[in-house]
């Protein structure tokens, strides 16, 4: 995922150019060599090139952003965050460093900061909108906010309505929300009839009627007044 992310976030200097002996050592040429090294996975070469650009006076936000990508891929997340902050300072409307910084903040366990950073990235509507929303959804999941994660996966599904992966991720998010809700129920009322009812429903869907009956019976013992439990038992016995 990290390498794939880099290919999307690497930024080139705009406009065509014709290489010559004179410009072989210019900040632009050095930057482009860094980009090629980054794409090829030669991270030390890329770091050297981007740092040289900065030494040559090329303090542009995209140079700091690409250096941050190098640091992120090397696992140097604190340094990546620092470079991203400098890129944002130079251009607050540039979404890419917020996206990179969000990933590094998550890696550092600074989940609340990652959520705030990635929310800002999504609001800036980057070209990598799907990637930004995927990162934000993961941050919400880490923060224990499954409903917010679902909103992002729904947006991703809308961006790519024919993509089975988008549909899968949305379904997985709903499953996690269900698991989260059931855990909250267990914490609140460990003997709730609804816990056994949900378990029985899962057994029934899996084609395991004997286990479903046992779970429904335990649900009925916990709360005899729930009519749908008795209806489900009757349906199973009639099948």
C-alpha cells in the first residue's frame, strides 16, 4: 500500500523540458531524479535528491511532501510528519501532505490527530479522493467510530459504483458496526435476550438449526415477552 500511495502522491514540476548538460544539476533535474528513484523504490537515492533540492533553495511544498513519502516508506514517521507540516505551512490548500501525514500519525498511534488531518484532506477534494477517504475510514475505525467509517465507505462506493472492492469494504464496515453494537450490548447487559437472539439468527443463516434453536430458547428464557423469538422457533420446527 505504501508504494502504491507514493505513485499517486509524487508531484512533478509542471511543463515539458528538454534536458541539457547545463541543467543536469538544477533543482528541477535533481527533483526529477528523486521522483524516479522514489518510483523505483530506491529510497536512499530519493532522500538524497530531495534533500539536495532543499539545500539548493527549492523549498516548494511538493518537495517536502515527496521527502515525507520517502520517510514514511522508511518507517521514519516523525520525520515524515515534520516534512508534511512544512509543506502545509507553505501551501495550506495542498491536500497531498495532509494525506501522507494522516498515514504517519496513524502509524504513530496518534489517532485523534490523524482523524483531524485526514478530515481536512478530504475537504480539500484531492485527486486521490478515494485514497483519502479510505485512510479516513481506517482512522475512524481506529478511533472507535464505525458509523463515521461507514459514511466514508459509502462515499467510496458512490465514487466507484461498479467496483466490487468498494462494495466489499462497505459490507465489512457494516459488519464491524454490528459487532461494535453487540459488544456494547454485552457490556451494558450481558444477559440480554437480544444477544442470544442475534446469535440464533447467525446460526440460522449458517444452516445450523439445532444451535439456532438452543440460542432462541435461551433468548426466550431471558425475556419470554419477545414475540419474534417464539415465531422464529415455530418457523424452525415447521421447516
